[in-house]
């Protein structure tokens, strides 16, 4: 093991042990830092003698490779975190990354779905599946996702214990091990009760065969022990086709966005939405106000009498070229 590899391994161990970083976060750090340390090795340098201009040269190369600003910003963030750790642990007497400014991340409005589109997805989920058990599970997955706005990783890994007793609230473990309570709508509670009844019957059958019970609400025979994110991603694409909703628009994350956008459109307080989504910073939640503003602007352009008059005057084209 090289000294640079040892640094990275120590950093990742600290992130996992001290900060409770999620598995996906650790994997992202590992990928970005592996690319960085490969470049450092190719330059015949090492992490303990690298200077600010060297790191800037690496970022210039990332730009030349055509990496998106968001990707370059993420890589710089990983490098900063690594050197901050090295400085705090006295692996280095200085931090060469502390003054480097990264590329600005363009603010992109999150893709979302209309209430009608979500309604159609919820309608087809109980009809999709080879068996009654699969159809019931699919109905529960969709009902919980839209009712709570959970991240897909939070949804598929829900412990069975969290769903016992016909709860009105679910305890969700989010990023960094932080816990939050999310309320369940009546349809979501009904779907959960129905799924638990079927799931318990299956567990009884498993026990009779000498098989160990699963601690997860959405158990699976895979390595993780629960339904994978990848499988659920494919499932909702299948729901979209059946519901005649563009599959390109439908992902677990767009349903999370739909949850937040629809709450805001119907008068929910932004701070409440922040709490339900598990956002550490209100600024992250504020993006949904921009989504709402964009939709309101489109509605005004489409329905306001002056906008309609302008379209009639120009034959449907509001620019002077259309006259």
C-alpha cells in the first residue's frame, strides 16, 4: 500500500466512523479520490508534497476532459475534505486546497411530475406484478414514496419495526444517520396495513421452512436483504409505461420532487417541507419555490387575457418575426 492510498483509506474510515457518512457518500469519495491520486502518481508527485498549483492543474485537466461543472465541484470538495483531514491529523502542516475556488454550479430546477401524472402512477402500481404479493408490495412502495417524499435508499431499507402498530408517523433514518419523523396519509396507511398482512403471512411460511425472518419491510433474497434501489428504479419505469407517463420523467427522485412541489403549491410552509425531506439547509429546499415560480409564470403566459391577445395578434407567435 502506498502512502497516498493509506491517506485515502484513513480519511474514508474517519468519514464512516466519526461522521456516519452513508455508504453511497463513501463510494463517491473513493471514486473521486482514486481519480485524483492516479493523476498525482502519473505526475510523479504525492499527496504530502502537492501544492495549490498542482491541484489547480488537476482541475484544469478535468475541465479539458469535458467534465461537467458539478462533477468538477464534487471532485474539488473531496480533495478539500481529504486535505482538511490530513491537516487536522497532522499528516501535513498545511492545507494546499483551502484557497481554491471551484466552478460555480449552475442552478438547475428539479424535474417534477404533475399531480395527475402521480395519480396515474399510484393507480397502476397495485395492478403491476406477477402475483398478488408483488402487486400489494408495489402499491405500498408507491403510496409511501409519494406520501413521505423519502429518498429511495430510505424507502427500500425501511425496517419492519418502523411499520408496526398502524403508525401515523414513520421514523426514517436519513443521510449521516440522522432520524426524522414523517407523517403518513390515510391511503398510505391503508396500503401499509394491506402489505403487512401479506408480508406477515409469507414470514410465517418462511419460518415453517426453518428460514430466518427478515428485519426489513421490503425484504429481498439479495445480498442487502431488501429490495434494491436499482430494482425499484426499474419498477417505476414499468409503472410509467403502464400509466402512459413519459418514463424519462419518472425516477424515485422526481417523485420526491413532486412530493415537495405539490405540498408547496397547496400552501405548505417551506420549513415544514425542509423537515419532511430531511434537508440540513433551508437553501436546499428553496429550490422548490423556483419550480413553483416557473410553473406560475407558464400558467400566466398561457391563460392571461393579454398574453392570449398577443398570440392572436401575431398568429400564435409573440415575436415580431411572426407578423
